[in-house]
C-alpha cells in the first residue's frame, strides 16, 4: 500500500492533478498545489490558525453585497489585482508602469497602463452627450469642486479612435460611491460617453475625494491586524472600449493627493497620475483634468460587473 506521509503527500496530489484533461486547468492546479503546500510547510499553521483562515475565506463571501465585493477587495489589498494588471501590460509588449510622467496617459511602451477594476463598477451606466455632467443631486453644486475632464482616445500608431465608449465612475467629494450612499441619486457620478470624429471626449463632474476602503468585513480585520491604513488616493475610474481593441480598465489619480505612495491597493503607477489643475470658468472655481488614452489591438471583452 502506498500511504501518504508528510514527505510524499505533495507528489501524490500532483500525480492526481496531472490527470486533468484541460491543459490550462492542469497547469494552474499543479502550480497551486506546489505553492500552497510550500506555504504550509514554511509557516506550519496550527489547527486554530487553519480554522481562522477558512473563516476568513467564508467571511469574504458572506460580506459581499450590492454595496461591495469583499472578495475583490481582498485581492486588491493583497496586491494581487495590481500584480495581474502589471503582468498583463508587460506580457503584451507594453509598459507595466512608469515612464512618461504626470498626465502623459501612456506607459513607457505606448499603451495606457491598466489599473484594477475595483469593487464598484456597474454595467449599463447612463450614456450622455459630450460635455454633459455626470454629477446630480447635492454633488452637482459642491462649491469650488467642479471638475472638467477632457481627453482623446487613439491607437498605438497615434490614430484617433472615433466612437470609442468612455465609461467613467467615481466617488463623491466625501469619498462615497452612489451605491454606498442613500443620499445620492441612482447611477450618480457614473456615465458613458462616445468620442467624436477626432477621438475626443469631455464631460463635467465634481472632484472626487480619496477614501478608506470598507473595513466592516474580513478585509478590515486583516488591515487592522497588519497595522495598515485603509486609504486610497482620489481618482477617477475609466473603462475605454472600441471594436478591435482590448478593453482598457484603468484609473487616473489626483497629483496632489497625500496617499499616492501609500495606496492600500498598491495601484498607483507614475503614468496614471493626472494633473488636477485649478481653473475658473464663468465665475466658477474648480479643477481641469486632461488625460489621453491609448488602446492596444485585441478582443473587446468587458469584465463581469462586481455589483449589479
């Protein structure tokens, strides 16, 4: 009989996983077993620690709701989401970050760098005419916080991409997304725009505030245990899509935010820092952000919404 022991169990499990018919599933399963078993051998968790780990995973699902996706949040605060983005950018022959400077809109190799989707994107945000405002309710009249956003979408050869869908969503001036805040109208500070024949877009909003990620679930308990601050720098989310090109999911960060270098989700790369320039328009004070996006050829495939 070939019974398992502490030395042989990993090889026995790998032998079983090696029978998986699907090539990619077999590769992923065997790599998972190798790293998981190596982790267990390194830290040698106690039975109590194992139970707490299982409770943490169960708690991620239990804490997920229409207001937040705790599973995605866990991936974010562990740096896994950002690492996946960086690897995908690099593997496609483009930059994983750095390079072009504040507000440049592109990574070192040409394509705009991606950033995590986050737990707050909603599919089918309202579509607006260019120049319209996505701010409604109290946010629409926040004094001194008006934000005028403009930019252009083009390909890696510099050709303008007309008809590109620019989907934007953001937190309010107090750092809450509309699905977290009953005072905000449904779909507030969310909108989709289509670029003009020159690939240009522009819209009006209000300046978003930085905010702490939700800390009322297992992720908050983990952050407290690690003595970490939960703050994200102020940013706007963008999802830019055009037929024949990869969907770009990214964020543009305010250049004057104190949390740029301490983002709890490890998402800030240099090329995604945008210039929030103070301006006055028609006796109204606010900020202007100009940011261009560069797309890479590929399949147009939208992500699964983390919330309805």
